[in-house]
C-alpha cells in the first residue's frame, strides 16, 4: 500500500495530474445519475485527498462529505472548498457509522491501493452506510506489470468485494488515460457503477 501521507509531505502527488480528464468523465457519470434520480441526496467521497473531485459532487447538488486518512490532505481540501462540502479525517477501511447514510459513493483510486482484507473492509463499510438504491462510482487502475509501483485491481477483485447479493454491477467502461504518465498510462483504468440492492 502506498504511503500517501509521506507523499503529501514531500509534495509528490502525481495522481492529481489525472484530475482534469477524470473529472470530465465523472461529470458525465453524475449527469447520468441525475437522470435516474428525482433529486440528489447525500454523497461520500472516499479517499478524497485534497478534494480534487469533491466539488463535482457539490456542483451536481449532492450534500457531500469527503473522507481521507491524511490530515494534511483534509486540511488542504477544507481550504480549497467549496464551503458546502464537509471534510473529515477518517479511515476508508473503517468508515464510522457517525458519518450517516448515503445515496452515492465515489471512489477515485482508493480501493485499488488496498490489500484484499482492506478492500473487503472498505466494501463492508460502504454497504453498511448505503441507503437502498445507493450508487457506487469507482475509478480504478487495472492490474499490470507495474502493479507494485502504481497499484491496480482486476474487475474480478472489484466484484468480489461488492457481491451480487448486495450490489448490482450496472456499468463498466474504460477510463481515459489522458494526463497519466508512464507507467500509469499502461494500467487500463476502468469506471465501475454499482447499485445497492433493495433486498
């Protein structure tokens, strides 16, 4: 697992270069979500970092909370805003019930950096906080020869963490590699959209 706290301290955050391209795709996903819901509800940005994508949720009308393990990242996110977003320090693998319940979860690059047990823990936490019919949007690198350097998960690993008895996989689409330098541009990133079952 990457030591993100150390990388933030060093000012080395190469994943943020992916923001403009990934943000454009995220807007498309959120537009699609808006067409399927009468109104937006509460959203949780998991592993929000310095709040790169959180404003997109706010702009689409979601009552948004961002959570990240690195206090310095949360501090930067709070300074950046928007004021409507709430940012809290927290562990994605141990999501607190105090966060409340949510209708939308966003995970851009968090799940892929966890080991199997941590992925399962994140999924349990998301499931526990999910309202019936909630959506999970996830952007993750795929496995590659550079996995130890840049991380990544297979579709099978993603689906195993969010089983069909609890989540329905609605869409899987290739993500753009624009803005990703080598070797991240060799990871074949994908977007996943799940819907929490009502049973």
